[in-house]
C-alpha cells in the first residue's frame, strides 16, 4: 500500500450535506482522461523562478484505475498516446492540484470573525470557551462533519489539523475524516495549565489517550496522527515530556504546536521557562523538534532558532490572515528562505479569516508586499507552490501529492468562476495562464470551487457549478 492510500475499509464519501452535489461513492475502476485547463508547480519557484509554473490551456490528465496520474500534457498529445479512454470534458474549468492547509483548528470554525483582540486575549475570551463546548459529544460530531465538509468545499484535500482537547471529540473528528476521503492528520490537544479546567489533562492521561487514538486511527483510510501539545505556555515540563515520550516511541507520527506567534506569548514562555534560552529550546529539550515537526506561525524567531529549525529538518506553517487579524506581526519569509527552513501556508481558522487556501495565498502576497524591501516578492507560481506542493512536503506527503505529475495521486480542484461574478469578468481579460491563475488566487473563494477530487474520486461537487470563462 502506498503511503497515504486508503485501506480496505476506505472512505465512502462526504454524506448528504445540502451544499454538496452527488459524489463518486467508490474509487475509480478504469482509467479515464480529464480534459481541462491544467496548471501546477512541480518545481520550487523560489529556486527556479516563475518558469516553475507549468500549464496547458487545453490539457489532459490520464488517471489510472487506482486514482493516480498516468500521463499529463497537451490534450491532443495525451489523447493520441492514450486512445480509447473515456474523456471527462471540463474545458470550461481550470484544474489545479488539491490545496494543502498546514495548520487549521477543527474546533474553532464557530469563532471565526472574532475581531479586535490580540492572541492571548482572543484565546481566553473567544477560542478556549468555545473549545470547551466540544465536551458535548453530539455537538462535536456535528462540528466534525461540518468541518471536513467545509474543507472539501474550499478545495482542501490535505490538512494538518489542530484537534480538540477531548478524546470523544477526536474520535468524532477521525470518523468524519475517514468517511470524507480527505488526507487529514490531527491529534488530541494537550494542556495542563493556564487554560480552563475542563480543557486540562494530566501527563499520564494525555500520554495514554493520545497513544490510544494514534493506535486506532494512524494509517487508517487516509489519516495520520500528530502529537499535539497546545503550546509551551499551556504545558508543564511533565506534559511536554509525555508528548516527547510518545513522539520518540512512534517516530512515524507528526508533531505539531505553536511557536513565536506573538511577543506577549514569547514573554510568557520566557517567564515560564527561564532556564531555556528561547521558545524553541523548550520543545527541543523534550525531543519535539525533528523532521516530522510542524510549528505554526514563527513570526518572531531569532536567527539561532531559524538555524536550529533547519538543522532539525522541522517546518513552519505561515498563517498570514491570522497574524494580521490578531495583530501578531508580519512573517519574515525572506529570513526563513535564507535560513533554509521549509514552510508553507495554514489558514489557522478560527483566528484566520477563511478556510480557503486561495484566500491565504492572497494574504501571504499582501503581507510580503506591505513589508516593502524586506518582503519577498511573490508571483502566481510562488503562491500556488505554497498552497500545494510546499504544503504537501511540510506535512509529510511530498512523495504522494502536491502537483499533477505522473505517479502522483490525482488530488485536484476544478475552479469555475461563478456566473456574473467579478472573477468571471477579470478572467475574460486574463492574458495567459499566469494572469488567469493570479485572478483565481486573488478573487476565487469557496464559490469558485466546483469540484474537489482525492485520488481520482470526486469528494465535493457544487450543486450548480458556475463556468470558467477565461481566455
């Protein structure tokens, strides 16, 4: 079985939510051709430049019976090389690889749009009280189903998910995720101080419950498990040691937490751990900084922390809309690039402003532009890379998804501009694939996601798809 493929008890669809049309209920059994406008970024544009963007105005993608890409290119050439296959004609759409969200909170969708608060007040007054409600199992089950449905509706096919504090709520999440067909990784969130009592655990219970969830769900369908200390500020040394013990015993698991998000948070960590030289050192001391570690934000790192992240092979999830809405600061993309720290983008919902990674790409662009000469200039190729292939690499799926090259799983999004929309009008003036992609990144959101495919199977289809009318 390839890494990330479903087992024999694999996903069966997203259910009957009102915003979904019919979905394919089983994996494809025969090769077929998707004919559409194709764009992807299989090479790192920060290294090779804008030519990293590959596109075909009239392209074709051959998907084999197991849901993997067998051929890609200009439609006439691909069809000639692959005669006799059924053709899905989607020439009114644009296909891009499935979107990857490297940091999103499952129990925070309900507190989106909480404006006007800095991080620590937002957590205390908005996020943590809302997360406490997930002790109610029926509520958690409803929210889990809604969460995975909304990910698919926004074109997200893979995500590293910050979970809930309650094992039953995480059982609900993993059950919904397994049914959805999406490639999701998540874990029980662990804290034992500075959060409401209902959200606290003990190191012993945290280890036991996390190990049980990992044993039950890691590797099932398209799911993986992540050891998830909330952040150093809400974890004692003993809690972090329990996290480190599980991570050491199960090296195949991911580790995810928060790092250097706001100056007030960093000051709190410094006061809590005065013997450690910086925020990252708290995690390092417990074996939580390694290749399979993804830290959200890293807005205010020291140069030494950047060097150590690179040496460990750890990665960062940059969450620009959250950083802006909470006033946490501006991510220095250039410093991370120069240090060689791998990074991609995360929505960080609920502090983030949308589950759409297209929206997050826009915020990443705006953040770097606002930094002026110290910002990193970003074009369409960079932005698509950050929400597809870079994201796949950061969350450990780089060998499976992220672009549409032969051998990759056929995870993709079909974009169609809503009828009468601004996007439709702008696309009618787009001169070439880069301008068309830029229009979708700047103006496309959930209503432009017509279909979401995972491994050659439709897991989301809008009931009344709009048209893609670019030149």
